[in-house]
C-alpha cells in the first residue's frame, strides 16, 4: 500500500507520527516519509533515532502557514493530517489559537493537497467531534466537515479526502494512564477523579496506526471511519493502576464530557456497520464519485457512546497492556 509512495504527516513528531514512523518502515518500503511539525526540539530528538534512514525528511512548519504547506506537499502522494491543538482546558482558555490550528489549519491542508494533486488525504479526528460539548470538539467537528466536503472541490483531480475517528489513546502524553502512574510512583495520598461515572473509549497507539492504514486502503472519499473500541470507567482505570490509593472527586473540567461519543443518532441514517468498524458515509450523493458502499445499515436510533458500548475492557486486560508497554507510556 505504501510501497514507493511519498507520505507526509502533519504534526509528525507527536505520538501518532512517531508510532506511524516506527511501524511503516517495519512493514513497507515508502519512497519518502516527510515529518512536518512546528516543534524543532521534538524534530531534533526524533531525527536522532533515524540518522541512518535516508527515506525520512524533517520539515519545520505550521499548518497555519499555507505557503510552507505548499512547499512541503510538493511531490507527495499521501497525507495524514495529525496536527491539532488537543488539550481541552487549554482550548477553552485560548479558543482563538485552537481555531487557528484546527480549523484554519485544516483548510490550509485541503487547499495545499488539492493544488499539489495529492492522491489521498486522511484526517485524524476524535470522539470529541461527535456532538461536541467543548471548543476542541467543536473545532474538530468543523475540521471533519471540511475534509468530508473537500471532495466537492476535486473536479478532475485525483485527490480524495476522508476522516478517521477514534477514542482515548492509551498511554499518550497528558492522558489518565501516565497521570495515574505518576501519582502512584510519587506515593501520593489520593487520585483525582472528575466524575465517578465517567467512561472513555480505549485504543492502543498501534491499533490506531493500523486503523489509519486500513482506512487509507479502503477510502473512496468523504467517509468518516470509526473504529469499534472497548470502553472503560475512569474509576476502573484508577483501581487497576493504583488499587490502594484513595480516589477523590474533584468535578469536571471545563468542557469535559461524562461519556464520549463517536457516532451520534443524527448520523445513524448514514452509518454502515462492519465487523471491526463503522463508516459514516457522505450525506450527499458521494460527490459524483459513483461510490458503492458495503456494510449493514444501523438502526435509526443507533448511537455509539462509551457508556452504552457492547465491549468493555477488563481491569486485568489494562494491567497486562501497561506491563507490556511500561517503557513507552507517556514518552517516546
């Protein structure tokens, strides 16, 4: 799938980009992989892991800068758009900056891809984009719509745009697993819990990368691919990591949801179910692309939320995952 392809990842020095880079060179032989991000220190650190790999190119740049994107997209076949402002409380406090990256940046990526005749663009989204309750989720909802409807502009070009949506990445920087592990290692007296009923979807970074690969392979243009994932209560995550530490309820952070949702009831009419994922197909007539989709249509009252999920992760499953991944949680 990636053989002899030139690939660019925006936000490529983040957790996804690093794992994608590790995995893609183990399985495929891309012609070139461009890591595009604005953090020079992260690029420097990542570059030191690949000093002998002449297939990787590192480019400093920001998705807010359209001119830089045009230069970076030259000769690129596939783009994975992972750059985003993601921390919910920061987005609530500094909304203008989140909009500039997540909305204006998305539009810049689309324009650059169209004008550079990129073959496929897939944007990485989040469960927070479905029925958003915070500014971060709202910007990702807008971004999703921009990428889906970018297919209206392709005309005779080969470019196609789709979206991948999944939940909480286990062990990623700033998430609850490294937070709870840090509290345990410091032997603190209590673990803060925002709400005792809170649930989250769970996915490993490796599974996230693989799902993006599968979606790139299967995309026709305009779909939102949603991976089926297990759910877990945040209190169960705390019990697994620090069973002997008291839990104190501190209340929700600004914009925080009790339960996450990846497909709303409003999208049920356009949602098809497969064994391991769902596809939200375009509301329009496939943008004139003559696309035929397979899959079982879900019920009209269907929604996919972390609290009414059919699949739940058990505590011992999470503990086993932590033991296997303890050296990479919250770091490279």
